[in-house]
C-alpha cells in the first residue's frame, strides 16, 4: 500500500508541477511548492484508499483475496 502511494504521489506531484509551470505559467518557486503538496495529498489518499479496500476484504466480508465475491 505504501509503495503504491509513494509512486502515485511522486507522479502526481511531478505532473502538477510541470502543468503548473507549462500550462498555468506559474513561477518556478510556486511549482517547487506544488510538487510536495500535491504529491503528499495523493500519496495519503492512495494509501488510505488501499487500506480501506484491504479492510473491507477482511475475513468476514465474503470477498476472496483475489477481490471477487465468493459463490453463495
């Protein structure tokens, strides 16, 4: 979960910084602030989402580890 959050956060932060500079015309110092802010938000959201999905697929949920519902 953490690895996915880190990778997604890094990619999202980089995309936000580049888009802010290239599309929005932000100064470079603002893009340097956007990179960690966007990356941290996406990393935390991805980690929280994956944690929530893994908790809902617990032993009493009827969901197999592959993510599909067990036959009744």
